C-alpha cells in the first residue's frame, strides 16, 4: 500500500513539474515577441474565413481577409475598425469593448499566464483560460514549439469565435502604416 502511495505522489509531482516547465517555456518565448505575422483560419458560428494578420504589441493589429468582401480589421491601440472594402461599409469600436483588447495586450497575457496553471489538451496544445469581466478567452500554445497557435472568444454578438494561426513569423520589420485606421468615405 505504501508503495502505491509513493508511486502516486511521484507521478503527481512529475506531471506538475512537466506542466510548470512547459508553462515557463511558453512565457519565456512569449516575452521575446514584439510582433507576429501569420495566416489564420477563423470560425464564427459555423462560418469559416481565412486571411493574414500582423500583431504589433501592444494592442495593434492589421488583418486582411481572403473573402469576397475583402474585409480588413485594424487597431491603432485605441480603436478597432472593421471595413468591407468592396462596399466601403465601416464599423468602428473602442478597442477596450472587445476581447482583442486583452489578446493584443502582451503584458496582461503574461501576467495572467504566470498566475494561472494552464492545461494540456490532446497532448499537443497548452491552454490558458482567462476570465476578465464579461470576456472569457482561451489562448492556445503549441506544447513543443511554445508558439501561440490561436484563441477562442465570443464576439460582440456572443458568437463563438475560434481563431487558429499558422505560418508564424516573429519580430519582423513592420511598416507602422498598417495600423492607421482606414478613412471613412
């Protein structure tokens, strides 16, 4: 009986150490990132869209969608604009009213990751679930490369939004013009 208890305690300690090690490597890797360029696949309520994005920390993003509307999303750190380039339809939101406010805040994410335990999913991904006011964000990292690979949120209409990112490039030279809000016509 004592051998079983010792074995169980050893297994729990090894798993705890392994999770802490992965978490520490993810945080260390994430701290080194100033910007990310990537392709994405985003699913909102069974509708899937693809495109590419640039994130510049803190709080700037530019995404171009490969769809018939040629939608773009831009944040300058304060406002978020969604524009349909084929019809010039234009929506502007305060960034702090969207989940992107948290996703684009690297320091906030690091603080939350340091505080949270995280969990392994399908033996491939490491997940942190962050709750902030009305926003719940699940952030996913690759368990082996420690790279950010996506997030899950709800949009302003309470639709589940799953964003997977790939072909990631870190710390490239980025033209800051990308983060200028589009003009209204």
